[in-house]
C-alpha cells in the first residue's frame, strides 16, 4: 500500500528560543528555521519535546506552530506535535495543526496515565480523527511510561493516516520488530546513537535533535546510508559522531546541550524554561571540543567524495 505521506530524510525537532522575560523569541526562532532549511534538512517538527512543549501552554504551542509555518512557507514539510496528558488537549492541537496548514502531526502516548494498548490506540485514533492529516507516531516509553505495543500497532495500522513511527525506545528488538512485522509503517530513528542501525534496516527518516546545530553532519550520514547506500562511509561518519551521541543520549542534559550548540552557531537560544537549568561551564567546554572534533572529522570524510 502506497503511504499517504512519505517521511524522507532529516527531520529536525526545532528548539524554542526564549527572551529574558520568558516569552518566545520570534526573531531567533525565524533565524533557526532559516538556518536549518538553508542547511538542507528535509523537514521540521514544531512542538516536540526538544522544543520544550511540556513547559508551554496550548496557546503558546499553537502560536509557535503558526509562526513556524509562516516562516517555512512550504519549503519543507512541517509536522506539528500533539503530545499532551489530556486527550482533549491533543485533539485541540491536532485541530489547530489542520487549520494552520501543517503537513502532518506527531502523535505520542499520553504521559503518566499508562494506558493499555487498546486505550492508547483509541487515543491516537481520536487525535487523528480531529485532523485527518498524515501521522508520525512517537514511541518514547522512557518519557511517557507507555510502550506502543503490538496490539496498539495492529489497531492503528488499518488507518492510512498512520504513515510512520519515530522509534525512541532504545530497544534494538523493537527496531527488528518494526522492520520485519510492521513494514507498512515508515521506520524513523528517534534514538540518535542507533541511527546507523536504523538506516541499515531501511529507515527512510531520522528525527534528530542534534541537527538543530549540526545539520550538515546529520544530512551527511543520511546521504551516505540512504542515498548512496555506502555503509562503509556511514560507519566512519557515525564513528565520528558517537562522542556527541553519548553526550546527547547519556549525558542527562539533552535539551540544554542542543540549545547551547545552536547558540555556538551564533543564534542565541541558550535559555531553557524551568525546571531545567543551563549547562555548567565545564559541560560547555567539553561540548565545544566534541563539536570541533566531530565537524573536522566528518568534513574530512565527506571531502574524500
């Protein structure tokens, strides 16, 4: 069955820049969007956890998505996040996504409630019904407390809107399950340190927070593995990126690290909303070295042709 929507390439869950008074810094957000599109990422996600959606009101999330859509101007697909504790809030976000003109919506399990697979599927189907847009599922049990299990996948698979899944469980067995038993879902990497493995199993897209500040390098890995099918080159690029992956996935400061990386590129987005706090000086220094080494190594690999 031909998918309703094709998720291909690098999808960046865009950070949300804040002003000193806590409001959204629209100028900085516009600069981030232009930087990412100019660098060749293939799609953007507004209102993901990397964008600190948990620390925003529904009105803020809708306004940020609307502003992002206006900046994108159709140059790349825009996916709007709908994750929320209340089904009614997710439905409101999905409806807003349709009005705004989003190309797809991101649907996660509601956090804390720990629904059964059946309950979770009914929740996802209700969100889908509100928008009628292509859906990228988001399985992140470490954040939500709920795995999108086989009953869930089977229940939603009959709806063509459910096109892809961002798999962030970190469980390699889930990757094998999705690739072999649920091939009708486009497989997307959501665990950055497993990108090479996802591409080896045919994943056509990667949702990667680090592409906020290193888009060229993330696109380079995608090109090597998916476009060129050169996994020897892909392994070399991934090896160069692994120190960053360890910082992001195992450092415990995912969002702060990404926002400081964007700030190093000259776009001031370092501030985070509580309960998070910014990076300590020693963390910043270590990250700067990791980034410098990574960029030098990947540039050398790409330059070899």
